[in-house]
């Protein structure tokens, strides 16, 4: 691997100078801009942020759907060395307040539909001074903080010029990842890592200025940022949609002539489950990264006329493994990528023999390519980087052909339809319900792949029912965290010494006769 000596924002600026009229950022059903227009708007956002008194090291919480303006805002922020701290758009209440407070953000950038959520937690976030609403309308005239539309903020401003470009070592974003043993952590990601993470999905040699990346991924995940980094490098364009839609998927691909994409979580299953047609392969898509790989991947390739690769990645380290268009075992994450060093170790960091499971630990030969720690969490950073290696908390094994296999999550997390979910945070929200004395959250295999959320609950004396409990959780929990399964138990199995819940025992028969299923009961969850 030859590490880039310039950052993504600087590369975008150079593209704008060289090819100002080449299309770059496109909304599937909305606005599109060229490299030149994108660069001008990003540098105007930089002027807007500077007018708010922001500078190097300041954090800005962003709660936005994927849009051209949202990407311009991110790059503009980076030119003044402020740090984008994206917030999950399902967050509300205590979880939203935690992120606002922990990130120490005086300014937030949101879409109009999220303003009311910030107003609702304003009494718990007194440091929040200004909220910028993307568009020309804030949606309300009443708020306990300054409220300004992006149109008003940027009006009459000119793009900042003569700025020193961000460097690969500068922080590109702070993405909050699943808090498995405590509250969520802000992962500090430099531009070098942001670009390398994109290249781990689709190698740069396989993309050029004729390519178009389709991204129906949220901006609070690295997946929703990779499209910009990849296509800045390749000189092509990318198309965004707010979220994956099986209805719009192929029409988007065809309309915008998308050549490359990602298939994450249940996306593959949704596409495969559509009735086959004779024209399934008649589309411009020629390659995709699939996470995880379905057992029938060869039939998937043939049906839709494309080639597949896969990898393993996490927010803190990017993708150390890739199949590089040569999937030989659908259970494997691929082989080691250039620049990465990995070991599979026991609980004391001693390497285990090939074939035996252990924890994956990682480092990289180049600087700034792995996370720069957790924001304001020095103890957690030190623990993660014990002995000079990043400890993933994920169980892996390898084989004698150099392939690596994900085994299980050592850390206590759940993954549902592309979302990493902290069981700690699920439990914290369920436990405050007056009908709950104790609870434990566990993953249950989903028919769509990955997991569904189950909570095992010891009831208080209120006699709450499963349906009543879930109904009461709907207003206070992010939609993707809401338990599908509930089981009432007399007690939770615990260790004698530490009184920790023995979750492995709860996983033995998770869908037993006592388990209530929200979907089978027909309980509808309103969309956010």
C-alpha cells in the first residue's frame, strides 16, 4: 500500500480545479453538483462555520439524512479543522443528550425534522448555543437556542480562499460506536483512515472517472462516508438515497448508471427475495462488496450480472481483510490487506495456533490509518490499545490458506440490519420502565441475516405485559433498538463472584415457548 500524502478535502479541491464541470455528488431524487460546485459550496460552509466562532478542534454534532448539502457541510467543516460528530438519526431523549454533552458541541447541524428532538432535551444540554437547519426553513420560531437555516447562514458569504488544506493526520470525523460495556464512545478518525477504509471496500485500481458509487447508507456510519472518499480518489461520482429501498433500488441504479455499490446486512436478502425476471442482469452495476456473503453468492452474481467481494471492518480500524474479487469460502472475510498486521490471541495477548479461535488484534505499518483513540476517554483508549495493538473484541480464527473467519462477538453487541447495537444501552432504556426489575438484552438470529433484539425481563410487581412494555418503549428508544422479542423470566442467571448475567445461558434456547414476538403479534412501529 502506498499511503496518500494528501487528504480527501485537498484531493476534492484539486479535482475541482482540474475538472470543475464533471458531475460528482448526486441525490437519487434531488440535487446534483459538479466537482467545482461542490468545492465552492464546501468552502462557503467553511466561511459559515467560521462566522459561528468555530475553529480547530471544535466539534459539531450533525443529525442529517444523506444529502449533497450534508456532504458539503462535512468537507467545509474540515477546512477549518472542526470535527464532524455524526449522530444516529434515530436518537432521542437521553441518548441524544448524552452525545450532545459528551462531544462538547456548541453547534449542531440538523435536518428540519430533528429540531424538535433537540428542543426536547435542551434543558439537559445547556451548552448547545446554535442549531443550523439544512435548507431555507428552520421549521419553528421557538427554541431555547439560536436557530438559523443554512440558507441564512451562508447568504452573502464567499468561499474561503488561501486556507491550508487538511492533512491526512487531521481528524476527519468522530463516529460514535456501540458502547458494549458502557456509554457509546466517540472514535477519532483521521483523513488517512477515512480514505483507507473506502479503499478496503473497493480497491482504487478498480474504479475510475467513469464509475458511479450507489450509497443508500446513513451518514452516521462510515459506510455513508466511504462513497465520497472513494469517488474523490477515483474522480467519478456518487449517488445517495436516504435509506435502502428495494422498490427504488434498481431504478436508481439504472437512472444514474451506477456501477459499484455495497450490499450490507439484509440488503442482499431483500434483493434476492424479489421475484426473478429475465432482465435481472440487464443493469449497469458491475461490482459490489457484500457483508456478509450469502451462501448462494455465485447464483447472486449470475442473476444480477456482477462480481462480488467481501471484507471485515469496524469503525476503529477500517477493513484489514478483503477477498479482492476472489471469494473462495463465503464464511471467510478474505485475506490480509497490505499494510495491516493482525494476530489472533488469547485473553493474555498470546497468539493462538492456526485454526483455534481467539480475539483479533490489529495494527498498521503506516501512521494515522487506525483510530486515534476515543474522545475524552483515555482509560478506554489505553485498554483498547494494550501492548501496542488495537483489541477488536471480536473472535476470529484463520486457516492454513491465509483466510480469516469471524467467529463471534467477544464484546456484548448486537447487529441488526446494518446497525451495531449496544446491549448496555438497550438494557439501560428498558430498565427504567416501572414494570421492569431487571433485564438483559441478547441477539437472536434473524431470518433476514444478522440479529434481532431480544430482552429477557424480570418484572416488578406492576404486572406489565410484553405488548405494553414494547409500546411504552417506542417513544423513548431508537427504532432500530426496539426489542422484537420479549421473554419474562423469574430471575436472570448470574455468576457467583461478580453477579454478572450469564448471557450464554440465555442464548441456548432464545425462541422458546415463553418468547413473545412483536411482529407475530402485529404490533406496528411508527416510522421516525
